[in-house]
C-alpha cells in the first residue's frame, strides 16, 4: 500500500487533502538474469514476484506489471486490517 509520508495514511484515506493528491512512485530493486529463453527477472523485496521476457526491455516491462499486480493484491487482501507504519534506519 502506498503510504502518505505526511499523514501516514494509506491509499484509502481522504484524497481531498492537498498534500495527498501528489502522484507518488515507489522504486523496487529487481534482479535480471539472462537465460536460454531470454531474461528472467524478480523482485527480491516482494516474495514470489517474478516475470520473464524475450528481451531485457520486455522483462523489465513485465516485472513492472507484476509488481503493480502484486501490490494491488496485497492491498485487496489487507484492506480490512489495521495498518501502521514503522521506520528503520537505511
């Protein structure tokens, strides 16, 4: 779930608040590996999130779609839960 860094509310909160209307992006590290069939790619930070493609470009496009689907599924599965944000040192 995308969390507003100013009010610490998830994407279900009142988006009429000006600071929450900013389009946010998240960056994920992915691992890309050349295979006999093309390229395999996965996101180590999201267990089970992987994809492939005939070219590096296609594999990266596909993992982007896979990450978006993964996050939407997590949002759907946890929408009834109480969510909190914790910070850890980088």
